[in-house]
C-alpha cells in the first residue's frame, strides 16, 4: 500500500467533501419538511442523489482498508448514473412541466441508469474503477480508469443534462425578473459541477480527488442562499401554477390567434370539454359573448350570464380580460378570469326584492299620513294659528321627503333586477326640456341660470331612466352651485362611437378625496348644505351602467364641477316617440319604476 503524507490540498478536498455532504443533507431535509410545496419532492430527490455522490466519497476516506475505499469510490457511479434523471425531473417540476413527469415517461429515462448500476455491481471494470492511496489519516483517490460502458453512460448523462438546461433557459425568457434571477441561480448551480465533471473526465483536471464534489459544494451554497434568501422552494415561479390551479376562479390564456394554450382546473370544470379539444380551441368561439371584451387593447371587466354547459342552468360570471404583451409591447395573447358570482347575484336579488316589498309597504302609510295632514290643513285653515300652519307644512314636507327616499330605494332595487332593457334613440332636447319643467320651481327659487344647446347628438338609451339622470345632475348643480347658480348643459360625440353628456356648475368644486366618495350609496359630501340621503348619484351610476354607459366627473376646488354620463350613439330619433316621454312613462320615472 502506497502511503503519502497529506498535503494542504488533501485537507481542503476532504473538508470540502464533508461540507458538501452536510449541506446537501440539510437541504434535502428542508425540502422534505416542505414536501407539500410544489417541486419540493423533486428538489429533495435531486439533492439526495448529490448527497449520495459526495457521501460515498466520504465513506471511502474513512474505510478500514484500501480495498473497501476503492469499492466505495467505484459505487459512487450509482449516484453518477442517477444524477441526470434527478436534474431533469427537478427542472421539469420547477419549470411547470409536470406532464413530462408521468411514470410512463420517466420509466424509459431510468433504463440507462439501471443498466449502468447493474454493470457496476457485477463488473466495475466495464464502467469505472479507482486506484486509492493512503495519507496515513484517510484514503484518497489517486487515479481512475474508464471502462467502455462509461462513455455510453457519459453521453446519456451529458445529453440529458444539456436538455434540462435548455428547458430551463427557455423558461427563463418567460418569467418575471425576480423569478428569472432565481432561475439563473439554478442554471449556475447545475453548470458548475457539470463543467468540473466534464474537465475531469477529459483529463483537463487531474488533481487527486473528484472535483465534481467541489462543484456540488458550490451548488449547495448557491441553492442554500437562494433557498433562504429568496425562499426558492416555496415561492419559485411554479408557485403561480399552484395558485392558479387551486383557484376557484376559472383562468384561461390564449395566444395571439385566440387559441387556448392554458386553462386551470376551475375553467375545465366550468366548460367540461375534453382536454385535447379545449387546448387549441378558439376562445371567442367557446365564449362568443366575450368577443367585444377580448378585442379590447386594455384590461376590461364585465358581468355576463353564461350557460357553462348544456346540462346546467345559466350562471352569472364576473369576467376580467387582460391582454398580454411581450417586452416590445406587441400583443401576444389574452388572459381571462371567470368568477362565478351566481350565488351573490341571487342573494342580492333576494335582498332587492325584500327592499322593494318593504318600500311598497312604507309608501301606503306615508300616503295616508300625508292625506290626513292635507285634510286637517283644509278643515282648520281659518282657525289654526300661524305656528300651526308652520307645523303642518313641516309635516307635509317630511312626508314628501319620506316618499322620495322610498322611491329612490325602489329604483335602487329595481334597476339591478332589470336584466334586459329596451333601448332606442333618445330625443335629448325633449328630455332636457321636460326635466327643466319638473325643476322650474327649484330653478325659480334659487335664481339659477340654465344654458343648454339647441341641438343634441343622438344617443341610445331608455328615456324614463335617462330623464332621471338629467334630473339628478341638474338638481345637484342647482343645490350645490354658486350664488346664484349658473349651470351649463352640453354634450360631446366621442371617437369610439359614444356620446358624452355633461352638466357644469359654478359651485365650490370638490377635492380628490371627495371625488372618490361620489357615486357611493348613502354618501353625502355636504350634509349641512342641502337635504338628501346620498342615494341619487349611486342610482345614476347603476342606471347608466345598465344602459352600457359610464359616469364621469371632473372637479377642481374653487372652479366648479362637471358631472357627465356616456351613452352609446344612435341614429337620429326619427321613429315615433323615440325619445319623448308619455305621461305614463314620466309617472313611472318619477315613481322610480315601482
């Protein structure tokens, strides 16, 4: 037996081997403790294989005899043969390619390692053998001999490792910066030991010992840093897959041509089409109701009723569609999220129906009280004192206000319950004139000046509802305008085929915080300046959105406010009665469609 005193390199090599084994074992234990996290088990398997590799070298250094030391070094080929498969499995799991990790697909990859391990146990000379020297303290590898089968196994191992790196690098280009950096750490951790092993096999590096173990030590340190600094196993990029797959919302992604390239389990449940047909299906063909939403260049949201499948009743979904752009800004796909809000809609309708019934029940006693007050005032007109007349007037005003609140609650409930409203071209000039007639006493009392154009662009809507919108805006402009109020009405056709109507006042204006509170139910910005309950603007918002429009507001403190609403444009209202309100329709509008 050749005995040679240990050198500094020998001590560093042995210490590095021991450290690599310890760090690898710690990482494997940590991954096993977090095995519920996606990719943790494949990370555990790969790290365990690397630990087995370095562990056999550790056992060789402390073997009782030089023959047993050589045998441990020969058997490390077991880990060498399994390492590429472990690397490939981890990369696929990490990159979200779990469909490649089925037993049927993994089994062929294990054939070559199984043959190599069998040959090592039967005749190591066919694969790899080692000569060992003693330093007096421990045994170390002095040289190795490559058998004919080694080159077969090496070609397989390096080829599979290169494929794994290629898959990871392709995935890196699709990830966010933070995830991309994590992926680069993975690449570095794989390249370092692989490169050292290639140099060792080719004879470029011939110092005593297996420098691949040094690479594993560096890899363990890099991955350990990534694990604890970036929580690699727990928030790695495939965490998005766990999140998306377990979401109750249906998620689908289409490519630039509209073909579905991904859908989660919830989407598959909503639209139970065979997977081989669903992936590749044109999204707009599957959901034609979303055609307009999918064609928009910006993120859009809508509430739609869809029949998810033929055997199921219609359900209501909250749909969010977002275009996907690459780094150059070009549109490369579309992502939609479907949230089933059927139960929420049902409960809301039940609540609205209850509010509707309660409001109706309240109207009758309020009407009775108001009628008796009128009779009492008429019968005692000559005998009641001035103070008594004042009290009767206050009671009458209170009844009128109660009736208004009830009516507003009725509209708040009824607008949501209307599913399909018939719209037609509006005669805006007629509607605005009727509103001014309704508010003429308020205009006279405040001394307000109301200016409006002679002609209006044609828009589409439901005339009774739109009249209420104008009435609310104009009434607010008078209440909260200057002294005296100066109100301007106007409109502006928009390039997208819609019409923007607006009411501008000369009031004190609103700050940004106040603007954010607008259109909320029961929200009042000036509770002491004018009477009200805060329902008006929230009703306006519901009405306009039900008519496929939107509300707008522009305000600057000290410079007044401009409240507007946008409706779809229409042809001129030539058809009979297109925009004018019959007496019956005006009664319905005034009573808020109770």
